[in-house]
C-alpha cells in the first residue's frame, strides 16, 4: 500500500506520521486490498480535521474526522 500524508497549515511530524501509519495498519485488517491511502491533516480557523481516502478495488473509502473537542452539530 502506498501512503501519502500531508498537512495544510500543519507540520506533519514523525510522531503524527507514525500514528497515522498505526491506524492504517488496523484498517488493513478490514480492507486487505488497499492500493493507496491519502491522508490530509488540516487546521481551518481553530478546527483540526483529518481526511483519509483509501483506494480499494472497485472504488474508494473516504473518512473524515473533525476536532473531537468541538460539539457535534
């Protein structure tokens, strides 16, 4: 699996990169044929967000994670 990790207004440090790779390893147990994973970490105003897109045979899976400290709307 090829993994691309980037940040928008965030420095992607080695601990952040390790954390993402650890979580993606867990996801591989559910989707064993992931060909590509793109993870984008963002800070917009005071919100921290993470978006992950996984390419699998027949389509893609997209996951979004807003800042857990903010109440859900």
